[in-house]
C-alpha cells in the first residue's frame, strides 16, 4: 500500500511537469501554425494585386514561361497562390471547371489539411490541460485523505493537510491557466486560416477567370 502512495507522491510532482510541457507545446504549435500561414499568404492585398497584375500581363502576352518563372521566384515560390497558378498553367488545356476543381482540391489537401492538422494539436492541449489539472486534484485529495487516515490518535497536522489540499486546488487552477489562453490563441489561428482560405479563393478565382476569358476570346496560350 505504501508503494501506491509513494507513486502518488511522485505523480503529484509530475503533474506540474506535464502541465508545463503541455503549455510549451501548445504555444510552440501556435507559433508554427502562424508562421506557416504567413508563409502561404500575401502580407498585403496590394502585394497580391501586384503579383496577379504581373501574371495577367504575361498571360495576355502569351508568355507561360514568364508566369512560371515569376511563380518560381524567391519572392513567391513558397506562397499558396503562385503554387496553384503553376499547377493551373500545367493543366491550362483542360476545361475551366476542371481546372477550378483541381486547384480547390490541391489547396484543400496540400495547404488547408496541413494547417488544420497542426491546429488540431492546439485543441488537444486545450482539452488535456484541464484534465491534467483534474488528475492533480484527485491525487492531491487522495494524499490529503491519506494524511488524515495516517494521523491516528495524534491528530491531523494542519500544515501537511493544507499542503495536500493546496496541491489539489493549484493543479486545477494551473490547468485552466494553460487552457484559457490557448483557447483564445486557437480561435485566432482559425480566423487566420479562414482569411488565408478566402484570400486564396479570391485570387485564384481572378486568375482562372482571366485565363478563361483569354482562352474563349482567342487570346493567350
């Protein structure tokens, strides 16, 4: 029986480490997702418009190599829209509706799915931190009852009992302290993902519309 309580004493301390790791992992994941979003999107709408204007100029001039070179330049190669335009140019002979569907599917699988997967870990930490705090509460209460049970006729040592109860309450508070900021950060991440998705759809829609207009009008390649 003493072995069980020895394990609980160790687990009591381990809860703090687990909560610290959960907090660090959650913040790290938020930072990584935000950096990934920043890499994939244009920082300003004006930058996206300038890029699409340059793509449009090459498109009207019948210069697909110029478009591919622009999309593969160091300024743009890592962003979602240039990558999708490169795919569209490789499939520009296909019907417009199929090109749209292809680009939407590729964006969904290569960009959004990856971001949602990473953001899912934030939700995991948000759910896990209060549970770890609750586990610490349960362990603290078990230790408190063990202190009471072991007091015998000598009576309960108030300081020992207060220490066990303090751990029980503090771990719950610590779990909530980890979870609540990550709830806010997770919401911010999902807003950024939504903005990225809206921006890419709008920018790709503009490109495909222009490609279709030139093709049906007999211009471009």
